[in-house]
């Protein structure tokens, strides 16, 4: 399951890397660097993208933090339900 999730993250990051960002490199490996915050755990993908995991619900969000833009969106399963982080 982790391998599928990592592949999905790489595919999402690759597709979204076509937007304006400091570098246009395709993400090869998802970094497992975790930073703990008040509500979320942050799993950095690269300089612009992170996966945020809600500590209470386990719901995953994709965060974009560019030079001039910021965005966050919930990650969904194929059936439209929110993606839950499974370790």
C-alpha cells in the first residue's frame, strides 16, 4: 500500500511540476522528512510540494507553496472519499 501511495504521490508531483516553480525537475523519490506541527504532519516531496496529514483524522492534503502562490487540496481515493494516511 505504501508503494502505491508513493507512486501516486510521484505521479501527482510530476503532473503538478509543470506549473511555475523554481525548478521543473520530475520528482524521483518522495522524501520521508516529517515535521510535526500543531494540526498536521508535513511530509516534504520537494521545494514546493508537501503532503499534510491531519493528526486527528489521518486525511491527506497536497500543499503547494511557491514563490508567489500557495494552495492546499484534499487528496481523494478513486471513489471520491478522502485519502487516509496508512503507515
